[in-house]
């Protein structure tokens, strides 16, 4: 499969007091179209920083990111914002829904931001709501939903424009086991049925076990890579044994 996302020698330093902290110390990776990649690592290892750079939310100190053939590192803020809007979808740990908007309006937010009328996208919004099992709650407000339902809205919103890449940062981090499983199953279905490319950041082996391939990050570098392949049984046992064999 062709490469849809490429990172070349990404370095990210943040200012800290009088000095600086190196969050990423040279990360290179490629993601193929349709691939479901997980990025695992301990707290502070650089996972969120990596995802922000891969999705163009922030710029690297040095290095390059190429999304779907477009080098976003050379872009100014405005160009990067447009590329992000058109080619990426984000899901975060805290759903980041807009409380004043209905569920359907939250799902259609990418269209509203693009200055388009929701009415033009009614069919697409209905399709997304059906996909995440929330057709009956289209007119609810986010605070009338459970945490799992709110994350399903966030996922539908992230998929609304048919992004080249879906980037998810600990999407199950704020959910109980069963609700987390629902989100992971939806992610996996979108990879398997829609061919959605996914990059999932997690510290949880159970979540990472859904991926086709797992990168292990430590101290801002990719230290190991574990190929799992696409399968319907998302048993974390084999991944946990592979991680243990690597001393993790
Ligand atoms: N905006 C910032 N300013 C200063 N330092 C930062 C900033 N963001 C991250 N860091 C530092 O960079 C390193 C990597 O942070 P990052 O948030 O990427 O880790 P993480 O793997 O996502 O951790 P967690 O699992 O806790 O979410 C940490 O040492 C962190 O303190
Ligand atoms: Mg993080």
C-alpha cells in the first residue's frame, strides 16, 4: 500500500525555565494507506507530542511531516490549518464537544467551520450518526449523553470529512472498560470496513492490541516495532508477551 503519512527525523524541544526539554529526539516513521497504527509508551515518552506534529497541530523544531503527499513542515500557519481541516480528523481523551450545539451540529462542525450549511450535509451526518449508533440522539446536547456516547460523537465528527488520517490520543483514557471497548471496536471497524488510516496513541496494551502494528516510544524515540496484522480477535495477550520479551 502507498505511504499516506511520513515523519522524517522529527525533533521537538519545548522551552522550560532557562533551558529546554527534548520531547522528541529524532522520530522517523511511515504509515501506509489503510493501516491502523498504535503508538505506545509511558507517560512523558513523547506520544502526544508526536501525534500533534503528525497531524499538523504543532510544528517540529526540526524534521518534516508529509501528509498524503503534502509536506506540511514548509507551510505557514494558515496553510497548515487548511491542510489539517481537509486531511485529518482528531479524537482526544476529553471529547471536546461544543456544549451549545446539538449532537448532529457537533458532528457537522467541520462543515460549519468550512462555512457550509449543515442542510447540505444532512445525509452524511445521518450516515455518521447511524455508524456510531446515535441516530436517536441527534437533537440531544452533549451534556445529555454518557461519556461513551460523547466520545462516539467526537469520533463521528472526526470522520465527517472523510479525512486521509484519523489521529486519536488516548480516546479510551476517560472511559470504563466496556465503553472503551465500544470505541475501539468502532475504530477497528472504520479501519476494516472503510479503509480508514488510523494513528492511535495509548499507554494501554489492550487498546494498542487493536492495531495492525505497534510502535513503542521511549524518551522521545521509537525504540521498537511490533507487527500484529489485521485480525478480528483483539486479544492483548500476544502483544503483552511481545512487550515483556522486549523488557517493557
Ligand atoms: N507544552 C509543553 N511545554 C513544555 N514541555 C512539554 C510540553 N508538552 C510536553 N512537554 C514535555 O515533553 C515530554 C513529552 O510529553 P508528551 O505530552 O508528548 O508525553 P506523553 O507520552 O503524551 O505522556 P502522557 O502519557 O502522560 O500523555 C514530557 O517531558 C513533557 O513534560
Ligand atoms: Mg499524552
